C-alpha cells in the first residue's frame, strides 16, 4: 500500500501580487489529482453599494474598487451612463480620455513588470534584490510609473482614485502649459520605453506554448483602449451589449470571486490577448522593434505577457505624446473651441453598457437606471475574474510540463511565477500564495 505524503508550505506575506489567495495542489501517482486557485477574501459587494446612486456617484465610487486601475472603472462606468442618456462626447473628450487611460496603462504595467514579475526571472525574491543586480532597470520602472501617475493626475486631479471624469467629458481641462510640460516628459520617456521592450525580450522566459482563446476589444481606427467591439481568436465579433449572451460567470466552491467562461471554455484577457488580436494596429515602429528582437505575435507562449506589457508601455507613451501634441492646436478635430470640457446631458431611464481595456483586460459594466437616472441594477465584470479559469488551466499544464517530481519549493516558485504572469488584481492587499502539496 502506498503512503500518502502531504506537505504544507505557507507564505504568510508575499508583496508581489495584489490580493489574497492560495493554491492547493494534490499530486497522486505522478499526476495532478486536484488543483484549486483559491480566492478567499470576503466579497466586497460593490454592485449593491451602487443601487440608488446617481451617475457621478457611481463613476467616483467604482474608481475606489482598485487603486491600480481606477481609470478603467471610471471610463467603463461613464460610457454606460452616456449610452443611457444618449450623450455624445466631443472628439476632444474622446481623445483626452484615451490619454488619461494611457497614464493608467503606463503606471500599472511599469509597476507589474519591474516590481512584481521581473524578479522571478532573475532568481530574486523582491525588487530590492533585483535592484542589486540591475539598478538601472528598477530606476527606469520607477520613472515610468511616476510618469503614468502624473499623466492620470493631469486629467483626474490626483493619481489614486482620480475624480476628473463626468458624464459628457471631464470636470476640468488642463492648461496649455501643463500639457506642454507633460508632452515634453513623454517625449523624453521614449528612450526608457524602447529600452524596456528590449530588456523584457532578453529575459530568460520559459518556452511554454499552450492552446488558449484570446479575447479583447477591437476598433477599426485605433489600438483598442477605450472603445471597440469584443473579438476573440475563436472568431467572435460582438457588440459589448451582447457580452452576456456568450460569456458566463459562475461560483466555484474554493473562490469568493466568480469564474468566467466564453461559450463554456476558459479564455484569456489582458496585454497578450490584446496584442494577439490587434497586432497589426500597433505603430509600425513598434512592430519593427518587436520583430527585430525575435518576438512574434500572435504568440501562444503565456510568458510573452511581460513583453506584451512592455510593448503597451511603448504604445502608451507614444499615443499620449501624439494626442497631447494635437491638444495645443486650436480648431483641430480634437480641439475644444468653446473651452468647455463636457457636454450637457439629461438623466433618464434605460439600460447602458460600458467596456474598456483595463491593464489586465476587458472591464465590462451594465447599469439599469430609473427616470431620475438613479441605478436600480448594476453588474461589473473585472478582468481578473475572467482570467481565473484560464490561470487554473495554465497552472495544470505548466506544472505538469515543469515536472511534478520536482521539490516542493521549485513547484511553489513555478506556480507563483505562472500566476504573477497574469498580474492578478485580487484586491489591493499584500499577501498571496499558500501552497499545499499532497503526494502519493
């Protein structure tokens, strides 16, 4: 009779993933018998907090769901209310919201790459150790993150939980001098953005190709950030209003967060999915840079996510600099000849949908309002919950290929590396992974 051996490995504090969770792994006869990525933080019930609230309350409250991606929550929410009210924002507001969003991509991606993910590929346990091996890389990451924060504050009044967005546009338009200063900083950051792409392409990334479905937004005129249709590598092409017809959320016993499936199957959202589906809409200079480094998209290697994030940092710097350059030209299609940063709107009853590309993937909102414009129903689907089923699938494949007979410490590190590669935003806490391995 074989004897079952159970080993518990506990990591009480791990500051390289945003949130709390655990991984339970059971190995029997050299195969994975059970694998569960547990999310055990208590439910936050945000959707219920929004019932009875007016549009501006919702726009500002949802920004507090996440300190890393508040812009995404605001943009998806405001889009939904504008669709209900029949509000058409000016080309200026549309363009500046894209700039605003670029700030979030910039700060979030820079933080994740340098402080959370990269230490794994250098054999480091923290960014402090990484700084001892490559101090300039860490300085670059902090510079880019600070630039992103300041770009958010330019339109949002502050970088954490900004308050600049309103139905119809913005509460405030930055001055020409403030915009000129920011554009100069963005142009100066181009060298850092290119260096980051080159740096990530040279990382010792595992070669772990998998078969998965990518899901992202697509827009005919631009690399989708704030608007577009929902497309997939399986051939879907959907209006955001049709999300619920194809995407299903369900409870699983080991998680307080929902799992999402597309037509019954796991799927991937986030930077790798976006570039896989929208590579041809990247600027030619960026495509040339990636091709010259030997990184080719679409890619089935999940570890190319870090390169995709770096490419989106390059894109965010380039897009924000380009759009702010046009900001200074009066009377252009994105100018504001009247000087007002928002158009008027009238609350009314209806159902509205909003969707945008948060740093970690599509963020979908649906609201139902009464005649006064107050919320009577709310639903929010964040990207991390959409990636959970795909993460479990990835863990099962990656750990099996890695070798289940390896020591527990190596399995734990590989599991953490796989999970960190998705940049999961479980909440905004500081500890993450507890691994229990049971072997026979």
